[in-house]
C-alpha cells in the first residue's frame, strides 16, 4: 500500500495521506437471473417486454448481494488490516487502510479491490481519454436541423417523460448555461422543458469545456422537447462511477459517455484506479456487472467507439504489439457503442445569418466512414473485445461478417469476442458548438455518441418507460426491421488508421451483411425505431 499511497501523493499534490479508502467487491450472485430481467425491458421479443418495469436498487441487491455475503467480506477486510468498514451498500465493503498496509485479495472472498480517488486535487481533465476533435470551419456546420432530416427524427413529440444527459469523467470541466442559450438562439432550437439539468456529482461551472459543450449542444438540439436533462460529473473512472449511479435514488433513462480507453489498461487510466493485485480484466468484469445492474434499473448507456480506429489511442503510431486495442466501455455488451461517419460528398447547404458558415441540409445524404485516410481527421473505433463475450442477443448477426471472404479481417483477433460498434452516425468535425461564447466546429465519436443517445431517448419517450440495455433492442430490431437501419450503398470502409497514422492491420467493412466492424448495424432511422418499439409493445402475449 505504501507505493500506492505515494503514487496518490505524486499525482494529486504533496498532501498528507494517512489512509486510503478501499472498496472490496462483494462477489455478485444470480447474474443470469438479473440478465433476464434486463432483457425483459429491452428485447422486443421477450415475453414480458410489453409489461416489463425496471427494478429498484433494493430489488437488484436482493438478487445479487445477500447481506450475509457483505459481512463475510467485511470480516476478511478487517482480518487483513482494514478499519472503519462500511457494509451499507451491500455489494461493496468500503474500508480505510493506513499507509503502511497493503490489502491482500482472496478471490474466494472478494472479486475485486479498487481505490477511491481523493476528492481534492484531481486532474482537471483527461483529454487523452476523450473521443473528440475540433477545428475552425469555413465550409459548413452540422446543426439539429441537419441531423433531424438525415436520420428521420420525429417531427412532433407527445410521448412520455424521459431523462437524458451525459457523464463527464475525472473532473472534466463543465458546461455554460449561457453557451447553451446562445447555441439554441443561433440554431433556432427550443431548449427542452427540463433545462437547466439535474446535476449529480462534480460540477464546475467556472468555464466551459469544449467536449462537454459538444455533448450538450448535440443533446439539446436532438432530444424530445419534454426531456429532463441531466449532468453527471464523476470523480473516478467507470467502475466506481457506475456503482455510485446505481446507488443513487433517482437516475436518468439515457446517459451518453464520450470517454474510453484500452480495455487491457483500465487499471492505468489517469491515476491509481485499481488497488495492488487487481487486474484490468477483473476491473472490466466487475464494471460489466455494474452496467448490467444499471440496465435492470432502466438506464441505457451509450458510449463513443473511439477516434483511433482499431489500433486505439495506446498505439497511435502503429508501433506496438498487439496492434489491435479494443476500447472500454465501448467493448462492454451492456453499452451501445457508436462509431462515426462523414458525408460522402459535400452536402447541400442552407445559408444561415445567425452563424458564420452555412448549415448542411440533411435528408439521407450519402455517408461513408470516418478515417484518417479519407480526410475525416481521425478514424472511428472498432474491434472485437479480448475480454468480453458478445451478448446473447447478437445471435448470428456478426457471423455473416466473419464468414464473408470479401471483408478484410486481421490475421489474428478474438473472433468470439464482443464486436463493436453497434451503430454509426455523423461525427465529422462540423458540429456547430458554442464554448465560452465562442463558436467552433467539433466532431469525433463524441459527437455521434450523444446523437445516438438522443435518438434512443425518443424511443424511451414513445414507449413511456425506460428501455434499459440498448443493444438487445437494436439487434432484435435489425433482424426484424429492414427499414430501421440504412446499409445499402455504404461504401467500403476501413479502421486500420488512428488519428496520426495508418497501420498495417485493422478491419474492413463487409458486403451484404447485417453487421460489420466499420458501420455496425448501419445508419439509424429514428422514426422507424419508434414505430418498431411501439408495435412490439402492443403485441399481446
């Protein structure tokens, strides 16, 4: 523990650290049962889809975390030197450790040990983990009117209430309410009824951050008018953040995450996430459990697939082995992973006096994937997870790509792993964004992710209840509804490049397949999504 605490001091300032707060995981039980509960919310062919309701956190804990199990973990923690242990969460035991102790992990008692980040002195932002790009533009902007026409957003609302927002990690700075108003005025957008947002976690409104502003400008311009907006600021990385959300009394219906990192390096992301002896594989496994619990509570998580192609941001220069580095949380089966496209040719434009460049006019204008070699400025992420299996709902969807002799595939990759992205949408560096009263063009998969989150919020509103895990819904819909995704005439795409270079290996798109690792299931058609969801909800048992 000494080395761990010294690392904390080095990273977060020369402050006295007398004890570290350590979280001992209580091994979860009955995950297969919990998974079926989550599927009942999101799979339109589940026998209880039309009557399913999300569970409360207490209901879920009664399934996965018997109180007696937490007491066993507490006794073990005390045995190896812990003090001030708290078992109130039931799925975690939180204890203090003095700086001369190192918590030992016994896999038969606890499944993971992680360290709680100190609240003071956290790095202001972790830009390397974001998935966004920015540049001035003198060509055109993508605005809400563009995406509405391009993806068939419903013209009118009228559905039930829906809570939607974004999560910002590692104390990234916040958004400005004035910027949001300026964005709405310039683009002729009505701010949702539920604005300003409900705020949870860290909130710093002293200045606006470009990437957070991008998240919210896209959400504000595309969510239903009756949406209640949320802002969730996180001190820590994915696992403890997900647990804090799970234990919150009230949560939104949809959250967008424009963050990610190499799934094999989760314990190394921006500070000491994991306690000594805990691996990134264990971290990812437990984070997936937390995501499943959130799905059972009704929360749909949407994440960017990354901006560095299949090689990922840990190998921007194509120098490492392995060359393929799947990103997490995009590689989680319980998260909707979103890739990026750009217009295939320059779109028709409309002059707009309120902005310094014309607007792109959408309406099923041709798209192609974003990659460095095609002038997009970055490469949309894709891959097959080395740690996570695919969800049961994928079925044979991915096998068509794997057996397609015309689709380029690396010589070596985990063919049985969870494949992503799930869907793709515009992410070129043209999104009109207001940051600290300045306008700029921003893009990346951190543009396409909140856009798809907004799309799914329309589905939730139309259903009148939470959807939970988005992927069972999307993959079932892709099998049943040809009109729900646009795949015809998508040009050949590649994911071998990063933001800096093009590597020797990556993934190519397939031909006449339902899914491929460049475009996922294809381009969304939101009104068709809504019609499909409602038609299945109304189907009698």
